[in-house]
C-alpha cells in the first residue's frame, strides 16, 4: 500500500485496459486516468455492452465489483459479492489523517487525488435507508480513526445518508463538507472550479455540533423529515385529510397503549409487516408472543392480506424471505439471573441497528423489562429517566422507536379509551413521547384507534376512528 491510499496492488490495472470512451469519460470528470487505473478500474464486456468496472478490495482481496454504463446511469454489482467500503484498505494505514467518506467512488478518487484518505459507501444514497452493514464489519478499523469528513451529495438522499453515517460514527468525530449552490458533490466542485476549490471544501469542513450553544450558521442542512406509513390504512381516514394521522418517523418515540388482551398485537403486526414489505429492517422485542409459529403466521397473513384459513395454500416465499432477512428479534431470557433491564435491552438494540441497519425498534410490552430504580428513586423519576434514554437512543441512531405500554386496570364497568396519562407509573408517559396512539376494543365488536398526541412540527394529527378486524385480510379496516 502506498501513501496515496491506493487499496492494494492486486486491484491495480493498466490504463490500456480501459476503453477509449471510458478514458475520455474519466478525464472529463477531472480525474487522472493513471490514478483510476491504480485502483483497478478497467473495461469489461457484460450483456453485450462495454461496462466500466470498479473493484472492491478488502484486506488485499477483490470481494466485489461495481459496473457502470457511461451511456446511462446504470449500475450493477457481482451477484453474491460482499458489500464493503470502497478503498477499505486505506483504513489499515497507521495515520492521523481524517478519512473522507463519500457517496460514490468518483468523489473518493477526487479526495485521494487531493491527498486525503478516502472511502466510498458501496450502495450510494440507498445507505440512507439503513443498509450499512459494511460499517459494522469495518467497525474495529473505523474506531481507530480520529476524525471523518462526510462528503455525501447535497441532495435529499445524500443528506439522509449523512445523518445515518453520523448516527453510526458519532457526531464528535464528524465534519461535513459544503459545496455551494452550484455543485452537488465534490466531483462537481472539481469540474467547475478546479482542485484548489475542491481542496478548500474539504479543509473547511464544519464540525457537527455536539452540545452547548451555537449559532444557526453552525448547524448543517437537514434532510426533510422522513415519515414511513404505518400500514394501517384506517389511520389515513382520520379527518378530512390526504396524509396519514400517524407515521413512523426516525428519531422519535411513539407510545402505543391499550388494555391487555385487547388486540394491540394486531396493530404491531400490521406495522411490522408494512415495514418489512418496504424493505425496512425491524428490531422487534415481542415478549408476549413467544411461539414462532404465531409470530410468523401473523406477519405472513398481514403482509399477504389474507385470512389464516388461506395460509396453507398461499405462496409465502416472498414474505418469508423478508421476515428472515429484515426482522431481528430480541427475546427475554428464561434464566432468572439474566433478567433484561433497559440498559441491557438498548445495548442489544444498538447491535441490531449497527449490524443489520434496523430503522424501526418496537418494544412490546414495556412491563416485560426488569425496571431497576436507583436507591431512593421514585417511579415517576425513573420513568422520566428511562424515557429520556429511549429518546436519546432514537435520536442518536435515527430510528423510529415504539413502546407498547399497558394502562392501569380500569374500574369494572367503566372501561373507556385509555390515554397516555392512564399508563401506569407516571405522567411522563404523556409528556416525553413525540406521538401517542391508543387502541380500545368496546363491547359491540368494533374497536377505536385514537391518535392522542402529535408533537408540534411532526407530521400527523390527533383524532380517532372506529375500526374492525377484517379476518379475510388480517387487517384493521374502518368500521362501516
């Protein structure tokens, strides 16, 4: 490995291995063809066309390739190839230089040409949706790095990717590059203004604010708030609006309450099934559904929109694949000496978020955790402290965090829709969350979903709707 950060000699190629059109295309981006060849870029024939191939090398071994057509923005990777950071092996250097993390290989090559250590994510801005397993795989090397410059694109997907990288790497080690109004990325700056300006963009990268007092100018631009559908269509019909009354919002806490055995698991199943269908990895602690068959069959029916009587004849292969790859479970230990408290639980959640890219975390229910109050600590103070820890986790790791919490038992004959204030333990259940949802089943076969809280500035609205469970679809629908 040389001082420029070139990954490895095994990936090197000769400029002669590049098609003339590929050479011209690289040079038009302001990038040295010789530098590109050092990283093994070469031309290959695929599907009857000439593709530009970019090797991915990890510890001296080519583990994948990214292929690109220059006539159109189309990419492919090796089937079964390993996802890793492009130029991963520059992390093996014993260096105090910051590492520039880019959204694409071209920006990373630009940074390397300017004298920086640089890597690129392998899957572009799609990493903003949580597919960051390669960061977990490289965590030991990344932990050795003193500082990072995040040079993702300045568009909406790039800002989401940047936020996700900060969540994984820590704001205290990260700075962010700003390109100006006329450029979207580092390569744009190089092409439009030359290497001196591109070098200035990196040298003037702004540290992410961590704590304390700062001015508005210190704050990085933020992506628009992400809001994923819950999958419960009835929530879209609360009020005369076109947008749902409740969504899954990364970085926030939602509390779902309802009396025991009233059907809250149905609500959770629909939410989890909807996330899996969207390809969103989910971390689920479903302590009250211990049997695998009940959990899996419930998700299958919800995802396919069929009744349980149809399940034996249905093709479940597509939803089974999503359940296997995108759903990660936390189960309560049967060993009484290993009771799961909140700190231990959040540690397991952190591993699933960093290793598997979970974007949604659901704890069902709260009371199954072992809640250890400090000496002399009241339950009210403990609940406030615990919910602050959950909110901090949701914010740091940019996940939508849901907690199912039971209300106190109602007086006999006076059962009513519970609110967040009715949850056992503390008014903090109403004060701390960003969103509140209640589910209540009455005596006439119908139930009610009520959005009881939407924090100011977040999408959604308060209101309620009568629902019924359609066994033919395994879904909650608006009662007629």
